[in-house]
C-alpha cells in the first residue's frame, strides 16, 4: 500500500486544504504516515506570511533533499503561498521537488497523486472526521494591504457558489462535524462575483438549517466592508456564533493609510460599538502588526490606547516582516527588531490582563461547550464566543454540546465541570 505524509503550517485556509488533501489521498488508497521517511508521497502545504514562516518552509524542504537519494525516493509536492504563479526560479532552487502547486490547487494534487495511486485503489480507514470543520467559501482577496504577500500568492477574490458550499456543509456534517467555520481572506466580500450577488448573510441563512449542524462560524472579516445586515443576521440566527475576527492592524490613521486598509480608527471603534449594541455578548478578536515602516512611538501608543479602550477578547499580534514584491517592502524597515519585539510584548502583556479579566467574569457561570477532543485526560471544546474550555468527565463527550460550569479562569482557557443541574 502507498503512503503519504502531510506537513502543513499557516492559516486556517491551509488547515482546510490539509483536511481536504488528506481525505482525497486516503480516497485514492494512500495511508497516512507520521514521518516523511516512511512516505511514498510527501505533501507540504506552506505559508510565507512572515519571514519566520518562510524560513520554516525552506528548512523543512531542505531536510527532505537526502530522501531523494534513496533507491525508492518519495515524490515531493509543495503547495501553498510559498509557490508563486511563476515558479521557474523555485524549481531551479529545489530541483528535487516533483510538483509545485498554487495555493489550494487540490485538483492539481489529485491529478499528480492519481498517477502514483495504488492500483487498484485500496480503501484506507478514513481518519477521524473533525467535530469542527473548516469550509472555504472563497479564495484570494481583492484588497491591496501594502504589507500582504498572501493576496499576491492567492490572486483575486473568487467565491464558491452557494449550492456547492451547502453541499460541502452537508457532506462534512454527514461525516460527523457539528460545527463549520466558513473561511476566506475577507468573507465580507463573499458573493460579489457570483450571479445574483448573494452575500455572506445570505450564505449563513442558506446553510443554517442543515440537519445535524449545531454551530456556524466565519472568518476573516474586513472592517471596511462589514455590513449592518451581516451583524443583524448573526444576531438573529441561533446557530451562528456571536464571534467576529476583525483585524484592526493598527490604531493610528496615518499607519492604517500606509497599510492600505481603507478605514480609520474612528470607523473601527464605531463598528465595534455597532456589533456590541446589537449583540451584547459578542466576542471580538483582532490582528495587529507592530513596527510597520515609519510607525512612531506615538503611533504605537495609539494602538495600545485603542486596545485598552475596546477590551477585545483576543489579539493576535505580529512584528512587521517585509515581504518581497509587496509595496511596503519598498519602504525602509526602520523599526529595529528589538523595538518590534518590545512593542509586541507590550500588547501581549496588556491583552493577557484584559483577556484574564474577561475570562474571570465567567467564573461560576454555566456556558455551552461543543466538545472537540480529549487532551491530557480532559475533554476540550469552545464556547459560542470561542473561549477554550476543559473539563474532566468519564464517557465519550466528543461532538456533544454540553453545559459546563466554570471553576477556573485563565486568560487563554477555562476549566469547569459538567453542570448536571442544567443538563
Ligand atoms: N484577511 C485578513 C485581514 O483582513 O487582515 C488577514 C490575512 S493575513 C494573511 C493574516 C495576518 O497576518 C494579518 O492579519 C496580519 O496581522 C498578519 N500579517 C500579514 N502580513 C504581514 C507582514 N508582512 N508582517 C507581519 N504580519 C503580517
Ligand atoms: Fe491580505 Fe489585506 Fe487581503 S491582509 S489577504 S490583502 S484583506
């Protein structure tokens, strides 16, 4: 039997590609193996959003070179954002790679793997299907954020038709998923390129009544494009979780302008107010880049002030990393690495405090948890507001919605016990 090894880093779109690739390869008769040494086919799903991610990809790829000297060398496929549309240079740099495939090119992977597939295809026991499944709804992005290489690698926005997404949601739910997360670089742009221009709110409605589906999430939103219709739809539909991934990136108008974000700090602030006015229990997470070219101490202080004031539920903070081919890479990268690290630390410390206080407010409360997996002797899952909760209990709780009374609260996770009084 042929075997495959899959290595994936980066965003949830890559995680979704990895799930679909695994399903497809297993359908073709490949069995998963945990080390590249044991594999006939190695697939790397790559990320280059920052230099550190690119360095990991190059390290991983370089470590595979020696396997090609074997008598029966494995086939190596590299896909994801490491691969530009024109990858001749890359092919010259890594001649031992058998196929370079563009991000999310699962058709290309299928075509290549079919040539290697065991004949006749042997059925492999399918890997355990996830309780929470990632479902891409669009590829690419039409924004021009000046620091971003992802849009260069993934191309313009292309939405997947509603009917195809409905069918995919039904398929993953039939396979055991109870929650779906609809994915796109900017889900607020969903549908504009489709006949009849359905939007994300219409899509949420179209999948909402799927039997067996308990929860729906979506990410990532763009502050310049989020509509009141979407917020009202999230407020109205019970299966849609009141959680927003709403990257602000910076708390200073000048920096936002140079980032090409097309909104102001005041707009972002008002948007958060609009969400909270309609959905008081909503949780909001954001992304921040520190040390963007020319970011002064005062401009950074604006970001800190905004986060202090808004008290968001989570902040993913990254030090600016110049990416080749992006407009920002032509600007001087003038915030020293140590200063970027310091600014990142300032935000992480502030957010730890805020997240800790928000979590502490849940002590003694009973929250609904969708149980995803068992880890280190405890069951783990998330609340509707995306908080990670662990609890100890006998039996199999995977895939169930359970009431958990919170007994311990930390900034990044909560611990509780099954609340038998409200079960
Ligand atoms: N579409 C989303 C948005 O509207 O921002 C996010 C897409 S981006 C691929 C994911 C995150 O990576 C961004 O929110 C940003 O914070 C971070 N990121 C992107 N490019 C970066 C860079 N050059 N340096 C540091 N962080 C970066
Ligand atoms: Fe990149 Fe901005 Fe799109 S961060 S993926 S160009 S919304």
